[in-house]
C-alpha cells in the first residue's frame, strides 16, 4: 500500500509545472548601443547590470527594466507574464493526475508562466540637446527723421 501511495504521489507531482519547469527563469537583456545600465525592479533584491546581461527572476515577479545611459533618453520596459505551452502542459498535468495541491503551487509560484518579452532588447534614442537660451534683443534706437522729408 505504501508503494502505491508513493507511485501515486510521483504521478501527481510529475505533471506539476513547478517541478518540471522550476519557479525561476533566465531573462536576457540587450541594447543598442551596448553598455547601457539596466535597472531591474520587481525582484526580491533590486538588481542593476550593464548590457548585454542576464538575470534570474522568479516567474511570478512583476518586473520593470529601466534603461539609462548618458546622452540617451531613458526607457522603461514592463514585462508581462504569459502562460507558455510547456507551462500549460505542466499545469494540465496537475488536473489529469488529480493534483489539486500542484495546481495551487503552480498558481502561487507562477511556474506555468514566462515573462515576455524575453529577451528584452531596446534601441536607445539620443537625447535632444537643450538649446542655449537666446539673449534678449536690445531695442533699436528710434530713427531720426531725415531732413527734407
């Protein structure tokens, strides 16, 4: 009976996306030009890297990446979470095997989701230099009337 219980538990967990895919994923970050500072928020520990780089993020994290480089306009990219094909298969495996606990774990950890876009690639736009303010024009002295008019 004990062996049957172990086999049944293995089948239920085998379909679990948390087990088959894990609760974290690698996110690649790149930019044109390279050497841009990427500030990643939404992680347990705020992270900064210089492009090209990669981070490891929990699948359920709400991630925003801010790109900054002197001489360029800063850009923000909000990542979304989408259920991927393999994540859906793992999630469905829970339902087929009757693993209600696995469904709850997958939902809580976001194991069935992937962040999009991945890789995150941005093209930085040069910042517009601020024009120097013009000096105010000096008023011209009034013309003197010419004789004979």
